[in-house]
C-alpha cells in the first residue's frame, strides 16, 4: 500500500496503518455479501429451504427489502447519534458483532424452515448494512478530496480479496463435502460458520487500527430509534441546499437498484436459468470477484484522473451491456462474459459512487449525511430486487425478462447523473457557495 498510496493523499494526522485498518473492514464484511447474499445462501434458500416454490425468489427479495427498509428508516438517526457522541467506531463494533452472530445462526436453517431463514436473513443483513454505512462515513476523515477515489478504491479492492478468500475456503469445503456425498443441507450451514468467523476475525484488525477523528457535536440532536423518522425528515431538509449531493442520491437509487439485483440474484439466475451447479456457481462468483477487484482498484485511480462523473458513467454503460448479454445468453460460456463485465462494473461503480458522495458531504455532518446516502442505497436495494422478484412471479418465472428489465435502471441512472456537478457539490459541502 505504501508504494501506491502516500501520506500526501491523507488528511493531517491520519496514518497509513489507519487506512489499512479501514480498508480491512471491507475485507471483513465482503464475505457476507459474497457467500450469504450472492453465491451460496441465496440459491440454497430458493432451491433448498423453499424447495423451488414459485414464490421462492419473491420471498428472498422481500426478505432483503424488509431489512433495507429498516436500515433506510433508522440509519439517519443512528448517524446523527454517532456525530453527536463521536461514536462511529463504537457503534460499528456493536453492529459488527450482531451481524457476525446472526450470520453464524444461519447455520441452523434447514429445508422447509422458510420463516427462520427469512428472519435471520433480515436480522443479519440489517446489521451488515449498518456497518457498511458507518465504515463509509470514515472516508472523508481519512482521505483528501483529490485522493478520495484512490482510498475508496483501496477499500473496495481489498474487500473483493476478502470476499474471494471467504468464498474460496467455502468452495474448498463444499467440494470436499460433495466428494463425501453430502447434500446442500449439510454443507451450506458450515459455509455460514466460515463466513461469520472470517468476518469477525478480520474486523478486529479494523477496530485495532482505526481511530475516531471527528470531535463530538454536543449541539447535534439526540435521536432515539423511535425518533429516527423525524430525524430522517430533518436530514432531508438539511440536504436540500446540497443539490448535487441530492442529484447523486437520485442517480444512486436508480443504478444501485440494478447493482443490488446482480448481488442478490446472480446465483439464483445462474442455477435456475442457465443451469449452473452449486460448485460452478461458486467458481463463477469467485471469478466475478476477481474482476470486481480489478475494477475497484483500477477505477479508484482512474477516477481521480478522468473525473468521478465520467468514471461512473462508463461503468453504467457497462452494466447496461451486462444485463442485455445475460438476458439473451443461452449457454454457460456466454453468461461467463456477462459475469466478467458485471464484476468490473460492480467494483468501479460502487467505488466511484462512494467517492463522489464523500466529496459532497459536509465535513461536520459525516454520520448524518452518510446515513442519508445509506437511505438512498437501501431504497435502491428494495426497488431493484423486489421489482425483479415481482416480474419473475407475474411472468410465470421468466427471469430473462426480469434481468432484461433491470437494464432500464442503469439507463435511468445515466440520465440522472448528467446534471451532477462534482466541483460545485464540493464547494457547497465546504460552505463556499455554488458559484
């Protein structure tokens, strides 16, 4: 890291070891997304727990949507509390422990236990999303504006390494279990325990190295969980003058909805439509993570050179191409191309969006505004997968139609990105006015 990320990219008082600690949280939690949401538990829930019922995909997307709705409505309040008390790190530790424990509890879910599976999915994904928002709010504390893309890219790229490591260990276990004649109901629970162990262990590095740099804000409102809706409304009012940040949130609602489809339904589509076997799906997602690592790392540096807006626009065009290839692919070989493009676009689009948001967030309201950013991302995570599930259900299981329709979300994101002016948004964040 030292050879590519120098101290002049960091804010005064920030050490390189802190950036490594911060990036290690992406390493830690990416295994949850990769194994639980994307590669293993999603397909197991549809095919094993729900036993391939017509409503299984809709039930999966509905469970995710409930967790995202909880986060949407509560994260701004939690963010405001963290700003008031300078407690982002403490809160991050609590939600991480809760996510690790509930992920491990997914090992208890067997065939037919749909309610238990959905309950634990909602619980674990809610705490995962809290952690994702809190770790993002540290980015403006660590990196200078001109280096935010690089630092964000480091986090995402290290995250994909963590996802690949966790998935690789799980794949090795699954192959060994299959050679012994074990079924999914026997080896999937062990992969949940592996994921929880890697998440908890790697997050300890973050907690050991990362510091809280923002001072407490005693004049910030005290917000309890029941008051979070009121805080959300107030935060939306506070954000109105920051028009470019608001425009970026609208863009994110569109394109992140499509990204959420790729993350939460890739394994289901691969197995139910293309005909992949579970071990083939895990290899597919492993390769997708390699492509995502390259996309996050390369675009993390490229966006600082060519501009965040152009970098994000290029990835949205790539996402549109991905959806169309996936919708019309009839062989595993063609679908592999869609997955490779999706991987590059996934890493770059998520890194670009987080860096752009970091530039346009007021420095004294990091937790509050990143809570609002999480509101937008989680709204997208409801609209994208839930629309996919509804289209699949209403069309009698036509997932090709559903994935083709997802391309429209990226088209809308591209349209909404056009009026965003990053330089103007940065000036507003610094209180320098729009002109």
